[in-house]
């Protein structure tokens, strides 16, 4: 009875034990456990502490000899452990073992019962305990070469999985992480050549699949019930639906590990299982670095052709989906092992479509990105320098030259912009701190090498050598002369007439439509130099012109100077004469369309606050005047004539000289036929100014005009009249058909020219007087002096009626008596005395200064 069992247990614990007494003690523990289990709130500790009983039973087991595994004492001890374990739960005994009578079967049943009892926690099995058992059993299955050991391990796994299928709840399910490894291992053994092993693995895989379906999905799966799933094949749907990303990775690693097996059958089985997995779209995968590392280290040991293709496809799919992790892992392994294995990069380059996807992704990564991708993914992201290194590695594979044609233009500009960012903005230090960048990696040189590799991969090896001869690569990497290198690179592409010039040009135009572009200066330098190509200038359209016009509003002097240079280059091309996009195809315009569109912005640069921009503008305008024809550019040239007028009196000698040069070149293009209003009025209005500037002494003439060499003499510096003003006067006389005056303009001095002009064109005396009075404000004393003298000459020739109309001239002349230059003020006083003597005007004030010197 239960009372007798209890009394025997107490007596037994206090005395020495014989073998029969041990068996009787174990049966008594089982009987008492059953009695306690029948009570609603019964506990063994009310009678005998469970810990004491457990220690005694453990001692019995340890005392048994190891060679006797099926002894009755060991079996009864394990059944006692099961009985004690189940005191707090309800358990249904497996019917298949209840009727087993052989000693071996009973021992196995006892072992299974004990394992199942140990897995129990509260109301259901503990998945953490199951994982602990599997970690012990799986090595026996994988590493053993004995069939009976593998069969026994598979049977144990199957029975453990079967025992938990009937429980509605499992504890610590989220902590169970062996599903992927277990599924991969069992899947491989399903295709074992031994029938017993194959069936055992199939049965275990069936129960694993059943557990996953019951405990990892809230909605019952469509189709056949999990309990009816056929054994003997790998269930790919379980890989897709019921495994976590990390567990899927475990399946792949286990399968790829079998590919390296020396057994041909194991490699074929693994290849077949991977083929079944890849038949569907690859779901989210975890442990990507672990998979890539495995492929990197073992790809050369996989010799079977089908298996190799399968592994290549896995790496390719991972690279398309997890580009950052794959490439960073390859870099990390390369840097640590220093092996420099090319095989993984060859694999990435072996799939044309995948190659394009990866290149496109890397191209996006060349521009700085946030630390995270913003989609909740905590994985690392490629930095620009790392993306450059990956591009370089892929470009070294020669198999994808055709695919690179589509990426050449954006990739070329992205690498060029990266060099500019590193050099101009001083970002090299920031790149050095990036993850997985070794100390020997130089950001600038590595980017330049990637650019060279890109050019060689698309057939431009001769261009790379040509730039090397011109030392262009050295300029490109020089912080002080970087943009010179950019210009040289573009000019070399024009000289070699590269096929990609046109797409690159169109790409740069699209980039510059964004006014806040980070590398706009580099882009403008490159674009300007490409315009030297007639083909590039021919495709300049309204979109390009609007882009250039918008950049004219930039405040950076370097940008404006580049734009002026671009306009100058455009003016040198024949396509400026007509433009097929405006006013009909091939129809001549009043001015070349690009120039007409940019004319307001170019002329507005003459009034810039930056003297360097103004000087560059006048230099460009002179070139434009020399290049353009009056027939096709009359509107622009007339507008330019009016714009240059005020600058002929500019204080800066350099700007004044350049203004005279442009105005003189413009007058050389004017003929009698085209001298109509308002240009005729403009020419006459600047006539006296040209004459008086024969007295303009420009000390910078020798420096600005290279043909005039400085001489070691005491003679005064060359006059502006010798270079600019006198030829302009001669052109004016030619246009006006003043043949006699032209001789005087070419040979005589200022005073003779003024007298001859007043005598021949007496009807325009008042007009000449107005121009002379305007020049009273000239910053140069010699010109003011000549203007006062000529005004006096004109006033002496006026009739009484005309004299009453020039009150403003007399007022201005009176003010000139206070001129800071003594010669000018004395001449003004003398002129008033002369006019008084001729009874033309009373003297308004007296002076003690009598200047007898004639001009």
C-alpha cells in the first residue's frame, strides 16, 4: 500500500541497501509518486523531499556498470525520475511504447520518458531544454559514420519532436534558434542512400514541420494539413513561411557545408536541396556576413559543377538584396587575410543583370548617405569610398564591358565629383575614419585608380595614356590645380573624340539644372571645355541655355568667369550663326540664338562689383566682336555699342583700354549701309570723346598690349591714341565717308583735328559743345583741358541766337574755374576773358591769374 511504501522508503534511507532492496525502493517511490499525483494539491515534499530522492536515484544510476545498459535497476531508476518529474503535470504515454516488452525497448522507452519529463516545464515542454538536448544529439548524427548511431539519433529527435506536437503551448518558443540548423540537417539526411536513415530523417522532419506550422502561424495554412505532409522530401514552403531570417541562413550554411563534403552523394543531395530552396524567390535572410564568409573561404573547395553554380547564384542573390553587407564582408576578409582572392568578385560580375543592379546601387552610394537607410534596417551602409573600392574591384573583371556602357557617363562624373569633394572641400580626413578602411588606402588615389579602371574597361586605354603624358592625373590630384586637371581631362576627351562625350554633356546639363549642386564648379569647368567640340556645341538647346542663364545669377566670381568662357567658345563655332530650334530650321536670326538668349546676362556682367568679372567680360566681348558678323549679330553689336559708351571714361586704365579695344573692333565692322538709327546717333555722340582721348595716356598699354615692348628710355609711355583711339577715329571717318577728315584723323594732333571737325561740321557745333561739356567731368586732367578749350572754340563761333541756347554750357565752363588742376582752371578763366572780348558773355568774376600759355 502507499503507507507501506512510505514506511519502506523512510527505513531504506536510514540503512544499507541491497540490490533487491534498491528495486523495491524504486518501486515504492513510483507507487508513492502515483498516490501524490492523484491528490489535487499533493506534493512529494509533504512526505519525503524530492531532492533527497533524486540524489539517491542518481547514486543508483552511477553505481551501475556502464557495460550493462539494459539492467532492470537502471530502467526502474529512470522510470522513477519520470514519475517524480510528472508530479506537477499531466502526460499521455506514447502508445507505441506502452506495449513494448523487450529489455532494449523498455530501456529506450525509459530514456525517452526521462527526456520528455526533463523537457516539461509547468504546463508544457520547454523549447530551451529541447535545444539543449539537440545540441548534444546532433553531433552524433552529423559526425558519426555508423548507421546504427545515426538511426538511434534520428529516432530520438523524432520522438522528442513528436512528444511536443500534442501540446497547445510551448514555453520559450522565441528562444529556440535551432530550427534552421535542424531543418537543414534533416533535409540532407532525407536524401541519404540508407533507407533506414532516410525514413528516420523524413519522420523527424515531418514532426519538425508540424511543430513549426502549429506554433509559428496564427492562421491555419491553406492546402493539406501539416499532419498529412508527405515524408521523404524537403518542404520548401516551410523555409519560406515558418523560419526566421537567421534560421534560413542556418539552412543555407548547413547545405553549403555539405557541398564541400568528399562524398559525391552528400554534395549532390545538398545541391538538390538548395535548388529546391532557390526555386522560389529568396526571402529575407539573416547572418549575411556569415554566409558570405563561408562562400569566400570554401568556394574553391566546391568542385562539382552544379554545386558551384548553385553557390554562385546564392552569392549573386545576396549581393543584389544585401549589397552593403556582402561587399563590406568581402572587404573585411580581404583586409584581414591579405589573400586577395578574386573569385567572389568574379562571381558578382558573372551575372549580367545582377551586375547592372549592383553597379547601379554602388553608383547611388557614391554620394554621401545617412548612417542608416531609414527603413528600420540596422545593418551597415556603404560609404562613398567603400563604394568606390567595390566599383574598382568589379571593373577589374573584364567580362562585363558591354554592361558598363550604360553606366559609364554617370559613374565617370560621380568619381570625378568624389575627387573634387576630397580635394576642394578637404573631406579626406572624414573618409579615413570609415569602417573597414585600412591605413594604406588613400582616398584620392584610390578614386583616381577607379576612374582609370572605368576608362580602360570601356576601351579608353589610349585616352588614359594620353592624359598621363600631359600630366593630367597629377593636376587632377593637386589641391591647388585640381580644376586645371578637370579642364585637361575634358579637353583630352574632345581631342580623342570619345563616344561618351555627348551623353556626359547631357548628363552634366541635367546636373547643373540643380542650382545647389555640390560640385557645380567642377561640372561647369568640364562642361565649358567640352564645348570646344563642334558636336557638343551643336547640341546646345534651349534647356542648356536656360541652365547657363540661371547660373549667371551665381555670386561666385569663378562661376561667372566660366560662363563667360562658355559663351566665348560658343561664339567661335559656326553653329552660332543659325539654330535649328528657333524661328524655323536653319533660318538666320538677327543674332545667334545662344548669344541672343544670353545677351542680357553677359552685358549685365559689365556692371559687376567684382573688377575681375568686369575685366573678363570685356575680354570676352572683344573676342565676340572679332568673331561675330554684322549680318547675323547686328542687334547684339548695337546693344554692345551703347553698353561700352560709359566705360570709355572708366577710371581703371585696364578696363578703359579694353572698352576702347572692343569699341574700336565694333566700329571696324560698321559700314555705311548699316549705319542707321540708333547706331548713327551713338557714333556721332561718341565722336568728340574719341578725339579727346587722343590725349589719354594709359600707362598699362605696354603691359596689356603685348606687341608694344617696354623700352629703356626717358620718353613718356605710349599713348592710348596710338593703339586704340586713332584707329577708331579712322573707322568713324570711313563709315561717315569723311575722306579728307580721315587723313587728318590719322596724322594730325588733337587740336588740329578739333578745328578741322568744327570747320567741316559747323552745323553740329551745338552737338559737339554738349559732348565737350559732358567731358568736363572726365577723371583725366588732359581730357578736361582739351574739352574746355574746344568748348571755348565752339562758343566763339556761335551766333547770338545760338549763344542764348547754351546757358548750361556757360554755367559748366564757369564751374571749371575751380578745377583742381591749375592748367584746366586757368584755361577756363582765359576762355571767359576771350568770350568777353568778343562781347559774347560778361565776365562773372575777376582773377589775378593771367595764363598766356595756349593749349
